[in-house]
């Protein structure tokens, strides 16, 4: 997808192309399993931050945000065919979370550079997103735990 689309244009494109996939039910056991995995990653991310492997630090924080978003959207009975549409759906359908879609686009494209194009990140790249990533992880983690509690 072109980088210059707005949030709304990207959402429309994701919907038109069938990249937002409706599910029949909420699988609470799968969501709880995902939460356990996410919490392992959160613990690991604190350990990794003690080192200077900025590619690993960046990648694990992106992964946590991705998994938190995927788990949350399961409560909406939605899956996505790709990460861009996943984050787009989150930002459009959950404005109460006050999340910046441009931030997700920034980290998604930077992470794709690491994983698919061999473009490393450096300390400055990490420091640019560290605070916002931390806030978003805490926000999404808290929201996910609330949703699980409500589902009981």
C-alpha cells in the first residue's frame, strides 16, 4: 500500500481488498494464550533493553504492539491479512484509545526495513520511539486485560 494514504483512505482500501476479516466468535482461550505470550515478550523486552542490540529491541517492541493489537481485535471478531490493516482497524474503530496511526506506520515500515531489507536501526531510531512505544504497550496491555476480565 502506498505510504501517502490517510488513515481513512487506508481503512477503506483494507476493507475493499478484503484485508479485514470477520470472525464468527470470540475465542477467549486463544486470547488468554496470546496474553501469556505477550507478557513473556514484555519481560524479555526489559532484559533486551539492557543491551545495545537496537534491531532486537526495536523488533520485540514492535512484536508486542502487533500481538496486543491482534489479541484486542479478536474481541471485535476481526482479524487482518496484514499488519498495516490491523493497526488501521485499531485506530479507526477504537478512537477512545487515542492512538496515533502515523506512529504505527512509522514503526511498521522501520521494522519491515529490519526484517525484509536488511536496514538496521540505531540508538537514535530506538530513542525516537521508545517512550511512545512504552505508553502504547501499557495502554493496550491494560485494555486487553480489562476485556478479558469483562468476558468472564
